[in-house]
């Protein structure tokens, strides 16, 4: 079998993949393949193979299912949440339901018991559960947009740099280094300060007006996404480049080059599939980073506009209450942790499934 | 290859050991790692980490040390009397220096500090105050070598006493445009001061005159009850010119004169060590003779720690702090705790929290809308459910307790109160007249980024929605941008600010803020352009009269009339609440409770 | 190799130029100035202050002045430390009254008796010590955890280890800090809830002058709180990388040669699996030293991290410039070290 590829180009050297893989050192039969098969069949089966192995990985399936459920909850927030996220009942501030008192008995002496709210109410009497449900929007969208931007820009950039090496690498990496040399969190703070003040109350009809209207409609999320997106891809570019640097010296790449494979081909068929594991893992690992960036911005007051909820802002508000009303920090943190677990297990599963050398195995 | 690998790994870890001065590496847990770590230890031995032994711990019993947190994040901004403008800086200054006059921190009574004084009105209607300064107060500094407080000597070896020259030097230094003092404006009532500070005036024309070594005469433009207060503010504490500018036997230290090692002062405490962002230690000044207003301190040292409120309270609970504020988040728990609740004290704090209207902005340019919004704020509910610090619902701006400020006892019905029915009626009248519905009204409520302000904003937003059906748009900006916005031509419709006293007089509240050109009502040539954007001739006249009036009862009455215009008739602001300070104190501390933001530790004692 | 390093150091100056230019432009583009106050200053006083700090000059001239103060060394007879305007980071005594001065980062606007250099001297060592300790915690926890998980792939060890790692990364310091303080500081009273165990002056400008239990007890909680998130990243990277490496051809070859499993792992697999881990160490260290705002506020530590945030909110221009340039230099050096480590770890990578 050949390499993982989604390419269906009719490159006349289409059989090289298999030939290269059969380097003299290799003794794994799985890497020899039916090189004569038509290419599209090969790649289809490779995908199927990956899917098959992904589905066999229980942890990944559980992770994937949780993520699907989370996104369904996010979309159906209006249906699922018992209260609007901004609905206050002042007299019910910091109230907890009876069952929570049994879980956290330290609250006994002072907590007000109101059973209307399944996870309790916050400091102005808003239903915590509803806010967690609505708050998933920010975190789950950041969890998509962060990796997306970072993968698209970072991997393209890093692999070009690492692959061509020499002058190209030098120039491209120097550019990244310069951008990278900005502390990203500071860069975001400066950007946010700039956005928030420049776009505060512009004249109707101008471009800034529409952007700020969009941001307002999103509860202040737009600028967070832009800020995180603009600083996220550099890490990925460096990591990709480092991986490419190390893989491109490997025997099978040299062999492919010796056989006259095109750059595109070597890149997509030989190098990328071999480095995708660490990249996916690194990206799933970066998701908590994006989400905690949002939480940090909330902590210093540059997060979403109140009363729009986000897990980050709920955790940073709840953290101050952790001794008095632990439920206000624990449940948003739990929601965050579950999301992290799910993304991580799915990421691991993807890595295993996409690893070309595991092809055909369990 | 193997040895190289081990070498690198070893070097890496040893490197980190040196840098971090790491403890011996913990035993490895995995098989494969074992040899690596052993190599590390073998290769690590030649590196000698030199460490000096820790200094001897101070004896457990003996000196009385008060552990006191700042309660806010970050360093003390400055210890220079000419530059200070915040409560933590002033706290240290008031304990290391003493002004010409001294405010009693609990009663807000004015007492002699470094001087007694007499006042007279001259031919031009100006108030001339003559200060007779004590002649028994020496300049002192902490000497690290002998670990004690020593008297400062001049170049001839004589003890330097605090003189009128030292006070005059500070007044002029504060006013010097080159100093860039943020608080110089409080001295603008002195003849010639404003001209020197902000225009082309000469320092010689500032009416601060040294009559002899221990007599100082200050002339104020107008007579006012608060003139002696102003003379005693920290902007006029004596400062050591020979340290700042240098002389025959001292290097000039410039702005660095406040740092550890250079600092000189004369108050009941002396700064010993200032570790930036960590703590500031002050020791008792044995040369302070003790006066009626400033007694000899009973405690030997104050360990003033720079800690934000939550960690400070944790330290208090751990028994390492003697006093702390209570973070809002911990309030319910503290009040229910049998021990902690006994240690709580809620006292007044002379500050007012308010929302301002830009009275020229759409919708809120109609007084009925403003009054309706003000009446729809249920201040008591906000205090009981959200603020929880026993604050008082504010009916007007100048905090009761200030000199010349109305009080709830004398003026129970003054100002504005929560009245949902009348609020609805007022708004309906406006809506009918303009043919709109409540949900069509577009109002933006802006606040500076902070969890506390956000809570208040969210609560008031909901109150307005429930009572009036108006949903305001909440916008927050970070502090520096926010201040710029609130005082610009483009001031938002509704915004928040708070005000704390500089000196205890209603003038410092209503007049300093809301006269045309006041702090919250910036103006150019008498025409307001931002803030509340408001001018009312009647109110201006009332405030002017109240300033120069000498009969205390009449002053209260004049200010009450002005307040009524401000908060009810014109409804320019929504007074929300009057602050309290909520503290816990260990039972072994004998203390007083300051109401103006500062504590006078020389009156405290520890009975551990 | 020598030329490579020399070029990179030269290039570092280019980075500083670009970074400083962008930062300078951005910070002046953000509205709000350093002298806005709740009790506003009269315009005349603001004008005075601006003149004092040369803020009334055209931006380009201010930038030029800044670069001049930082880059151009001077030899004169001024003794160091006397005035705020002429406080240099590097002062070398050449003769009786001759001094070599270099790098003046300017005065702080909000801390009026200090310069940016003072902040570097007093606060950076604390952040540096904390960063090193957090990195040590991260490596000591992360690498073994990752190795166990990889060697026992898909067993209970793997799942448990990775759960610990994910937990570590998903509980932010905002929650972990107060929790640690509550448990170990307030309830058990084993460790002091806040504070730092060393103070200036520092040995060689970096190291604490005393290192007894009194020093360490202050460091444990913040180092763990700060390092835990990073240890999770290291653990997962180690695991992923090791899993990949053990399937490499040379490992099979090594096994086929009949080498003992332990030797295969230590000589071949571990080393190569650490390459991606090393990649992240540089930036991670820089982030640990500078990204300590929350940790510092939570544990009351007099470090540098707070200045990264407060300088921006205060519009303290010299401190913003100083901290961002510091971070930039830090990162460039860290990455240079990482690149050199690459060459050692993977002999196929060569720099010329």
C-alpha cells in the first residue's frame, strides 16, 4: 500500500510511493503494496483504512461523540437552556439546589437553597446551567477557528520553508521569528485595546461601523477570534518546519528525489503524511491554549461583552468564589475539561489513524 | 553518539539546575530513564553552587510587627509627596511625614500637625494663614549598618531640624511645572500658585513665605473653611532638598530620593526597606516626640505588603496578616463563619459611586428620561444582593459626614429615591410625547473594565429592563481609554465614575466635580464639552456662595439646594451608593478605623 | 557553526529593530495616554509631563531617540545610577572617572522613582527563577509521564497518564492558584500562601542570595501552578513522538540486531523522540518567564509578568517597549539554543 493521499493527480510516476517506501531497510510487509492498482482506488482505501482504524479506537470514538454532542448542544442552546442567559433574579443570587449542598457541605451555613436552578445561580441570580450551555458558543467556535487558521497558514508556510531549505527557509523563518518575537498575549492585548477603542462608537455607514455592529452582534467575540487567529499560526509553522527538516533527510525522501519525483509529490505524498501525527497532536493540544487565551482575556477584562457568557469568563469569575460557592467555578471548568478530553482523545485517534506506518494494522 | 547524547542531556539538566538552583533531582520513576539521571548526578557534581547562609531570623517575641496588606495589585506608585495621588502612596506618606495640619482619620477633625496656625483676612479679602512650626522635630533616616533610625546631620555635623524652609520647598516643588505633579491643582487656591503651575507665573510670586526658620505664611485667594486642610495635605509635607538636589556632602538623587537608602523623613515611622512589588517596611521613629494628634507609636514595625485583595485575605486566614479587606466573593462565607464574623468591621468610606449622563446626548437630553432612569435604580436591592458591604443608598452626591454636606438625619427627603411608579409615569410621558416605545430607545451604558463595575452594570441594566422596558447596551473600555472617552466631546449617554475625598468638605465633591470645568464636567472657557456636559447658573451660584460662606449651617443649606438641582431637578447624575470599608481585624489588634482611606498606625497597638 | 551563531546574533538586532518599530507604532495608535487620571490633570500639566518625556516631539524623532538611547554606547564621566534619565543597563568602569555606558531603556511613567532598567534588575530575576522552576516541574513531570504512556500504549497507564495531562492543561492557573492556596496555604498551613523568598540584590544579577527552605517553600506552589499546564504539553508531545519513533526503521533494525529493549529505547528511541519536545522548550521557557501575570497576582510574587499587562493598561510607553523587546531577545536566544540542540540531537541537520 502507498501513502495517505487525497491527491488524484495523474502523475505518471504514480507508483513511486510504493517504490520509495520499499527502501532497503524496511522490513514491514505492510508497506509493500499492490503498487499496480489505479491510484484513486488506492487513496480511497487509504482513507477507508484510516476511518476504519479511527472507529476501532474506543477513546477516539467517545471523544468524537462528545464533540458532536457538544456542538449539537451549542446549536440547540435556545431549546436546551431553561432560562435566557441574561435573565436575572436578584433575590436568587448565589443560590444552590439542595443536591449541591450534599456535594459541597461547606456551603451549609450560608447558602441559599433554591431548587429552580439545577447547577445553582450566579452572583446576580442567573441560571448557571443556561449560561454554561450558551457559553459553549465562544469556546467551541474558538476551538474550531484557532486550529483552522493555524493549520491553514502555519502548515503551508512551515512546510514550504522546511522543504525548500536554504535561502527560502532562512528568509521565511526570519519573518516568522520576527512575528514570533512578539509575545502573543501582549500582541492580543494591544490589538484588543486598539479594536475596542477604535471601533467603540463609529459613525454609521463606515466600514468600522459594520465591523463593530458585527462584533456587538457576536457579543464581542469577533475581535477575540481575530486576535487569537493573528497570533496562532506561527507556532504551527515552526513545528511543521522542524518536522519537515527532519523528515526530508530520511531515506525514502532521498530515494523519491533520486527517482525524480516532483516537489509537490514529495511534499504531499511523502513528507506531510509522515509529520501529520505530531501536527495533529500539537493542534489538539493547542485548543486548550486558545480557550485559555479567551479565559485570560476575560480575566483582564478584555473578553466577551457582558452579559454574553463564555466559559473563560465564567471560570475567571467563579475562581474568585471557589471557596464560597465552588459550583460557580467547578461546573464551567468541568465543561471545559470535558471538551478538552474529547478533543485530545479524538486528536490521538486521528494521529494513530493517519500514521502511514500503522496502515493495515489494528 | 551515546556519550554525546548523555552529555547534552546532562548539560541541559545541570544547566537548569544551576539556573534554578534546583534541589537534587528526584529519583526517576521509569526504567529507561535511570542511567540518564545517574549520569546527570555524576556529571553535575563538579558544579559548585555557592550560597550564602540565610540571615538570622528576627527573634520571635519582642518587636511588635504589624502585618498590613495594600489590598490592591501592584507596587506603591511613589513615595514622593509632590507626586503621590493614590491611597497606598498617601498611606505611607502620612505615616512617615506629618503635614502642617493633621486630619483626625476617624472624626475628620482638623488638628495641629507640625504647626499651630492663625488665620486672618487681609485688605484684599484674601485669607492669610500663619503657621508656627514645632522646633523639636529632627530629620531622620534608617541606617542599615547599625540597623537603627538615626538623625540626619548637615555638612557641619549639626542635627537637621524640620524648618519652614523645608515646607516652602515642597510647596514650590509641587507647583513647579517641571515636576509635573498630578495633584498640584489642589494648591491652586494659593495666591500665585495656579499662575506658576500652569502659566508663566514666577515661583517668587507664590504666596508661601518663610518668615523665620519656624514660621510660614500662606495666602489663599479666597477665605474658605477648607484652606487649612489644603495646607496640611501631602502635597505640602516637608521634603529634604539636600537629598533631592544635593549639597556639599550629598549626591543629588532627583526622583530616586525616595528609594531605600536615600529616603529621609521625620514622621512617627521611618521607611526601612522598599522591595518593589513585594513589601515596604517602616520602623518606629524614636525621635518623634509625640503630639496630641500624632502620638508616639506603640508598634515597632509595619510590614506593608503589596497584595491584591484575594491573596491578602488568604494570608489573613492563614494568620499571617493582622488586617485585611474582605473580597466580595468571600462575604457570605465570612458572615456565616463564627470566628471571622466577630472580626468584621463595616465603617464609612468617604466615596460616592455614581452614573453620569451626557445631558446633550440623544434620549438622555430629556430630563424626564434621566429622572426616570435614576428612580428606577433599586439601590437597596443592589446593595443587599450584589455589593453586600453594608453600603448606603445614595440620594445625592456629597457623602454625608463631610463638612457642609447634608446628612440623612437633617435632610431625609433630599435628592432622589427608588420610585418605580413615578419612573414609569415619567418615561411614559416622554414616550407619548415623542411617539416612541420603550424598546426603541437606544441607550449605551459605558463602564471601565472591571468585574465589580460589570456586576453593577449588569444589575442596573436588568432593573431598567424590568421597570422601564429599556434595554441598554453595555460597553466597557479599559481604564485609560475610558477616561479619555468619558471626558471627550464624544461622552457616552450613561457612564460610571466614583469619587473619593481629597479633603473632607462638600466643596471637594459637588463643586470640584460638577461646576463648569470641574472634574466630571470639563469645559473650555466656561462652556462644557464632555462628562455631564451641563451648566446651570443657579447651581453655580449656590456652589460659589457655599464656598465663601462662613456659617456652617448656611453652607449645608446651600449645598443641599445645589444637590437637589444636580440629582433631582436636572437629574444630571444617578447617585448610586455611598461607600463603606469592610475589614477584618485580628482580635489582638487595638485599632482605630479611618474613614478617608488612610489609617494612622501610630494609634494602634498589638497585644499578642 | 560559529558563523551561524554570529549571523543569528546579528540578525537578533534586526528583529529588535522590526519589533520595536511595530510596537512603537501600535502603542501610539492605541487611544488613551499615560497621563489620563480619574481626577484629570490640567492640560498645562499634561503638556509639562509630555515635554519632560519628549512626548511632544514628532513620533519619528521619539523613535529615533529611543533607538539611540538603547543602541549607541557612550563613554563619559557620569557615575551610574544618579539620575533617572541616564540610567544604563550596562556600566563598565574604564578608568578613574571614565565609564562605558550602554542601553538606556528610559524612565517609567507610572513608577516615578524607577527606570525600566530598575524594573529589569529587581523583577526579572524573580520571573527567571520562577520560570526555570516551572520548566523543571514541566519536564520532570511531563517527560516520564509521556514515556510511560507511550510504552504502555492503550493500557490503563496510558489513559490515566493522559487524563492527568489533560487535566493539567485544562485547569487554568486562575482556578488552580486559589485552590492550592486554600488547601496548602490556609487549611493545612504547610506553605506560605503568597510571597517570594528572595529579594534584590541578586547574585550575578539572577540568582537568589539565599536558598534555604525559606526560599523554596515560597516557590513550590507557584512553580507547580505555572508548570503543570506546560507539563501536560510536554507529556503529550513526548508520547506522540515516542510512539512515532518506535515505529521507525532504525528502531526495527536495532531490535532486529538483537539489542536489548532498554538499550534500544535509551540509545535510539528516546533521543529522537525528544526533538519535537525540544522545539517547544524555547518558546515555552519564554512564555513561562513572561506569561506569569495571573500567577504573580494570585501568589503575590514581585516578578516581571505583571508589567507586561499593566504597562499596556497604564500606557507606560518605555515599559511597554522595554518588556516587549526583552521578550523578543529572550525568544530569539531561546530559539537559537533550540536550533543548536537540534543539530546535536539529529546529526543529519547541519547548519553552515
